[in-house]
C-alpha cells in the first residue's frame, strides 16, 4: 500500500516536471525562416490599348496625382522594367502581351491581368489606379505586436511533436495515477 502510494506520487511529480520543462529541454531552438515575399491578395483585370499599352495613374491617399513616382512592372518571366509617373500621375508601358503582371511602387504592389482588347472581359478597366501612400494598409486588421508574438509562440508550441506527446502522455498518466492512488487508499 505504501509502495503504490509512492509510485503514484512519483508518477505525478514526473508528469508535472515533464509538463513544466518538456518544451525547453526536449525541443530544439526555432530555426530562422527565410523572409516571405508578400503577394497581392487579388488581381485587377485591365484591357491593353492598341499596341499592347498598359496605362495607369499614381495617386496619393487623397486622390491627388503623384508626380515622379517610380512604378516597376514585373512580367511573368521575371523581367522587370520601370517608369516614372508624370506631373498628372500618369504612367504607361508599351508592347505588352496579355498576361499577369505585377506593378510595384515603394509603398505597395498591384497585381493585374492584362488582356488584349479582343479578349478582355466586359468589366476590365482601361487603366490602373495605383495608390502611393505609406500610411495605407492593405489586408486584415492585425492584433497588437505583443498578441501576435504570443500567438506565434503558442502555435509553434502546439505544433511541436514533443509538446504534443508530453500533453498526451500527461492526459493518460495523470488519470491512471489518480485512479491507482484512490484504489490504494480504499483498501
């Protein structure tokens, strides 16, 4: 009876220690991941004018034309060309074929599907509007940094196989130890 009680007590201590220290002792430090390139959430359909011309406007957050802004166009094959917006915020590229392109300013990215005039869908725009504003935020609301940091650490912990094994082991061992301890005291 005393021996079973000590065994149950020992199992409880070992389980608690494994839960408290398992993550730090067993798990390796997180591997530094390569930075991820952000992709545009959706594409804009735009019709190329005659001669494969893609044209657009750069404006600030208030809709005022932005002059002298560099607009880089990246083709599907990775080739990149750039141009500068004029005093009315206009920019353009000639000789393009129908394809998916990415336009980028220092403050944002716009993905577009360029169509020839014959193949363009009815709702395709005739020009692109690029908003150039460093305070513009695209995407969903983000929690404060401390919440994001904590959430990230929890996700890493719960996807760590050693942590999961520790929790499953504890979920099995604790009830067994309690049951055995209750059996010993009732005898």
